[in-house]
C-alpha cells in the first residue's frame, strides 16, 4: 500500500473537476449565510457532519468491496435534490476519467460501463482508493476532507477571503475530520454484513434547497 497515493487522490490539483464546484458555498454566500471566516467555519462543520459523513461512508464502503452499483443507488436515495444528484454524477464521471488514467482497474472499467453518465462521486472515489491500494479509512478521510476543502477554497474566491483564514478553518476542523472518517469506516464495516441500509443518511435541508436555488440562477461562478 502506498500512502502517498492518498495525497495524490486528495490533492486539489488532481483533475477530478472539483474546482468548478463550491459545495453549496456560492448559494450560502449569496443568501448571506457565509459572510466571514466564522460563518465559513460553521458552514463547513455542518457540511462535514451531514453530507460529508454520508460521502465518506459511501467512499469507505466502495473501498471495502461493497457492490458499487448498490452504493450508487444508496447515494441516490440519500440525495433528494435533483441538482445535487446531477452534480454528483458529473463529478463522478470526471473523477472516473482521472482515476482510470492514474490507477487502471477492472472495477473502475465495469462501473464506467454500467454508469456511462457517471456514478455518484463518493462511490467512484472509493473505487479509486481501492484501485490505488488504499484502505476504507483512507477513502473516508479523502471524502471527508473534500467535503470541506471545496467550500473553503470557493469562499476565498467568492468573498476575497484571506486564504490564511480559510486554512485556519480547515486546520481547526481536523480533529472532527478524523472523527467523521472513523465513523464512516465503521459504518462501511457494518455495510459489508448488513447492506447499504447500514450507512448513514444524515440530512442537510439547506444544502438541498440551496442547490435547487443555485441551479436556477442565470449567472453563477460555480457549477454547484
């Protein structure tokens, strides 16, 4: 196992398309819910423990060998917003291209063939982690970190926020990132025996309604 592969997978420069998405931050800024670093911290914390936990568990389960098609259906069931489902599949399609180039693997090929329009991004992330020789906990860490690093980076652009302030937000969330990743990995272990119903289904209504409002905006900086 190469732990350096985790650094590659979680690197914001990995060509997986995440730079074009704000993780709900653009709509939160527009609605006045994110105005400064303190608001960003609260937003990221809420996102981490809801959408981030769900994504981390899906990724960990995929990395642990659970049927990715069953996980893709579970991801759909946990994503009420059509706009978020569309964004997750677009991100999954882009990540699939990058993952197949970096770590060619039959499981990635099979999922790409079964879901030509893209599987949910966390499921692809978990399969990519598995192909790279990483553990379910590694996959959970990558997904959990992505759930907050994307909004933090986007807010720097949206508000001209000091990058140092955004970095402080992420650094202070580090212990909670570890906790969420551990919870996700444990859920993935249960999933192997009990099925996808054992995975968390934490809800984030403001992210869901915000995604729909954002998708309806005629002018926006980010795709989601």
